[in-house]
């Protein structure tokens, strides 16, 4: 899943309070939906003897746990910077995405193990009751609607953590579809299709969990943003009056925000104060038009941009 929370750097930015409120509201709706689905699917799966529906219910339970992880991260990520966290607490969101990924990975492997055990004893596979199919169809519709709602909110407030949670809901919709097909096959006389559906669901969940965990791990290791966003930031810097050119623009993710380092080239004849004022203006422009948490600038004299990298000549 590749999603850039900022499709247009000139879009209006949402305040941390607005993003936190939207995240909390959408996640609580997800909690309610997943609580109802968890109880309905697991209960129906046990009564109807459908391993696929039980697996889907466990997937909904993992969603419910994930929702509380998101709520916790959303609360802590809004804390102000302090002595121990001078750049703030935005990486709570990245840590939450990592936890979500690991949770999905564990749930997926559990489903795979259970399905494989069942497939090794095909004679123990029971015929599923038809009401399991109606529960699976209802779950499919609820999860698809939840996905569309959560993704719309995530894009509006530009939150990668909410995007991860939205696609988690979409994975549930896809798994419900697979489970529904497996139940139809079981009712048609192909009883083995129900545990096969559970096996497919387990694979889907594990694959998505790996993707989320891997991406979050890279972000925690100071991964840079994509080239398009770096170039957009560079253009904003170059467009600042007094900046002749820019080099060594480096970025690293801080939750959904970015920390940037850049070298600004200004006229060598300017005073230190004038160069400082240009750097301040460049910083303000970037933080206004991009999701930049902080910009550290280094002013270089124009026509000698690499002077700070040159070793001083030895005295003779």
C-alpha cells in the first residue's frame, strides 16, 4: 500500500487538534462496528460450524484491538515537545503502525496454522449452515462501508496511521468475500472449501501485516520521503527571495510529519543578519506549505556552496 498523505503541498493544512479529533471520531466508529462483527461472526461461525467465518471473526477482533492501539497512539502523538522528545511525539503513530503490522502478522499465522490442521483431517470438516452465508454477506457490506468512510477521513486530515487502519478494514472486507465464497462452496457439497477460505484469509492478513510492519520499521530508521515531495520542498526554498540555490536537502519522517535539513546559497556580500533573515523566511515558507515539523538551515555563500565541506589549508 503506497499512499502519500500530501498529494498537493499547497493544500491547506489541518491543525494537530483537528487531525486528532478526526482520528478519534473515525476510530470510535470502527470500534463499534468491529465489536458487533466480532460477536456476530464468531458466534455464527461456532453455531453454523464454519471455520472460515470464525477466522473472519478473529480478524474483526484483531481490528478491534488495533482500533484501541490507534486511539492510544493518537492520544500520545499530540503531546507537545519536551526535554526528552524535542521534536515532539509524532512517532507514536509510526510505532502504532508497527504494532498493527505485528498484530496482523501474528493473527494471520494463527489462521494459517488452524486451517492447515483442518485440511489435514478433511473427514472432520462439517457442512456449514446457510445462515453463516448471510452473516458473511452482512459483514462484507459493513466492512466495505467502514473502509470507505475511514479512508475518506484519512485523506482529508492526511494521516498515514489512519490510512493503515482503513486498509486494515478493507482487508476484512476482502476476507469476508473469500469466506462467503468458501461457505457457498461448502453448501454446494465441496466441504473442503470452507477451511481453504480460512487459509486464504490467513495468508491475506499475514501479508498485509508484514507490509505495515516493514514500512513502519523503515520509517523508524529515518527513511526519507519520496523524491517528488523532496523536490516540492526544494522548489519552495529556491522560490524564497534572496536564495540563489539549494543543496544537500535531506529529509526524515517523524510520524506523518517531516524533519528537513537544507543548505541555502545566498549572496556572499550579505551580512550575517541578512543571511539569517533569508533563512528564517525560507523556513516559514516551507513549514506553511508542507507537512514539515522543523527545518534546519545552513547558509552558504553563493558561488562557494561547498566552502563548508573544504578542509582549511595548512599554514606554511
